[in-house]
């Protein structure tokens, strides 16, 4: 989930995302792997669930 408060890290992450996207617009981009999503409208949004109970995971 995106944070409501913009930080310097957000600015740097967004700048890196857009610089990379501009260098090669053909490759899908993700802003972060699993941890802290800070760029809106990325090509890929990943989410990890480590639930071990099959019934809880199914729900």
C-alpha cells in the first residue's frame, strides 16, 4: 500500500523508476519487491501472503 506521507526515499524511488522506464519502456517495472510500494501506476504490483493454513489462505 502506498504511504500517505511523501519522503525523500519516495522521490528517489520514483526518479529511479521513471529513469529506468524511459531507458527501456518495453520492460515491465515494479517499484519494490514485497516491502514498500512507493510508486503509483507501476506495471507490476506484487503482494506476498505467507499464511500456512490452507483454509485461511483460501478465504
